[in-house]
C-alpha cells in the first residue's frame, strides 16, 4: 500500500450526493423504526431536521475517512 505524508495527495472532502443521503436516511429510519415501543414513548411528536441529519452524515464520513487515512482503517 502506498503511504503519503503530503496534504496535496489527499483530495478535499466533497458534499455527499443526494442519492447517498437518501439511502442513509432510509437506513436510519429502519434502525429507529421501533424506537417508540422500545422507549415506551410517543414519537409522533418528535420531528427531525434534514439539515442536521446531513451534517451528521458528513461528519461521520469525514471521521471514517480520517481513521482510514491515519490509522490504516482501524
């Protein structure tokens, strides 16, 4: 595996495309689908923010890439 210590060798992180975001939102909905029954609360009053979710997804992806680059994926 080629290793680098030059910042120019790494591209700048770009925004996640809409198709990927849509897939991530579907996955989150599946993971949290039974939240109301597990916590025994009424989740119909809970609202989400698409902007906040996108920010969360981007930060997770940036962190994933960071670990891949600097810790060999550990």
